[in-house]
């Protein structure tokens, strides 16, 4: 693969910097940045500089910064097609920058979400079609696929000797349930992060489901129907959705934004969503929430099979670290599932080594070695390396990625729109 040139366009979210947390073979260390002069740009430059200055495995990035208005137009006019555009933030207008980048022959690595409205689904489809026609790659950053507990979850749900078959479930007892709690106040790369005012504008940033909830929808498809194309018009039935606010007082607003309140009194941030839908006849439910602060972001996922439930939990009992549990449906199945589980872990030893089992009597816990616990920020480098492999061999990009991206954004956008109608 020839040397890849990276361009960061208007980095309005810290995920843009996390792509540069590591160096990559065959990627030029010189990255061009186009952005308006402002806090978003200075925060981005500071994060990259910290990666270069860290004591442990420092990076060696060089930045050619173009600070000024009309960032997109300047990039399109000054840069060569074939470069890679990194996009993160500015969610309501992101699809336009993706469209323009693809039309001018740039590869695109864009953070979620690509769209916030279901009416924009045809634009996503057209951008992906245009990329195919031009032989370039447009790809979204689904980091949660690279979390070791997600990888194990996928393997176990698709091991019939352990899981059985995925049950259809009901609206009262869904076969798939996911819960995601994110924190408004958090630390990134060891530094407390200030939220830009745009973060709280749901028309521009999105609500919980249409933003971070895209990971849950993606994991549901990726785990339940691996390597399988999903037709959102035929395979998905939306059932119910709700929304509710997280309320910040004036002092909390100052703490998380570094600015004075927009108006006196409390601020209601509508970042929380519930959605219920059927995916190929399987009942799925999700809660996506934003709390003000806490120990960490947390994730819970449960898939119900005919033999066992496979669950990821990340609560206080797990010291807020995600863990994988296998819960047999009946005591009579325990011995059979235990035997099959040991055989499966032996099979996975070449890719996820060292995993052992703790038997508590009613469920099994997987003991995952620390060297597999690389953390959320490191997953950005893993996604980026996968993206570069597709650049090297465009035909290796799985055919199911395109329809499944459309299915993902159909659920995330329609769910928010249903919730808004209900009020």
C-alpha cells in the first residue's frame, strides 16, 4: 500500500484525535487539518500534541493546520483525491461533508452518526454507491466491535451447543436487550473534557439513540446475524420509542461546558431514549441514557437463547468493567453447557487466548486476561487499521456492510422520530 495521506476536517469531537493515538505503517506522519479557528480546533491540536509528548510509546505526528472559514471548500480545492478524510462531530451536517468528499475522490473514515433524520437514508445509500463506483472506501467507526467482550458475545451467541437458537421473545420479554449509560462529565486521554455547546443541541448533535445508540443497533445486527445482509425495509419493524431529559442545574452546566448558562434555571438535555423493534422476527429493546457523572460509561447486553442467556454486564459487581456471563436456562443444562463452553474457548485460543471459566453454581463467568482489555480509546486504532486494510484491497470490504449500515441508521433515526411524536 502506498503512503496514505490523512486529512482531518473540522474536528468537532474528540474521536477525531483518537484516530491518531497510534502511528500506522504506510501512513504519512504529516496530517493536514482544515477547521475554523476556535476551541474545537485548539482542543484537537492539544490532544494530538499530548500523544506526541507522552512518555510511553509517543507518536510522531506533524500537523499542517489551515485555520479559517470554508474548511470543506478549501480542502476540496487544495488536496489531492485519494487522501483519507477523518470526520467527527457536526452530526447534522456530516452527510454533506461525506457526500462532497466521496464525490471529489477522497476516502472517508467518519465517526458515527452519519445522519440524524430518516429522510437522509437515501443520501447515505447514494454516498456508499458513489464510493463503490469510484473504487474508494467510505466507512464508519464502529469501535464496539473490537471490544473483547463483544467479540466473545458474538462467538457464544453463534455457538449452538452453548446458546441454542435465538428465541423470538416478546414485547414484555425481548430476546435481545441492551442498555448503555454514558456520562456527560468525563475524562479523555487523562484530561477532563469540556462539552461544546453543540453537544446539547439535539437538532445538531442528536439524541442518545441517534448518536451513541448506533453502537447498540450495530452490535445487535453484528452478533445476531453475523456476516448477513439486512434489508431494513423488509427485516425491521419499529414498535415503540420514548424520550426523557437529564436535567443540569446552572453550576453543573458551568462545570461541563466552561461557559455561563444559556438562560437562568435548569437545562433539560433530551439525550435519553428507549426503543423497541423486531429484527427478522426477533424482539429487540434498548435503553440509551446520558447521566451527568459516574464511575464510567457502562454497557449491558443480553441475548436469550433456547439453552442459555449470554450477557455482558458492567455494573458495580463487575467493578465497572465489562464481563461476559453464560446463564443456563435450567439446572439440567449446566453440565452440557459447561463442557461445550470449555471446547469453544479451546477453539478460540488462537485469537482470544487465556480465557478461563468461573462456575458460580447458577451461571458461568469468563475470566478475560488483562492483555485483551485495551480500552475504548485503543479501539479507534483497531478500526483505523481495519479501514486501511480495505484501502489496500477494496474488494475485501464485506458486501453486508452497506445494507447493514442503512439498517442501523434506519433504527436509530426512526426511533428518535417516533419518540418525538409521542412527546
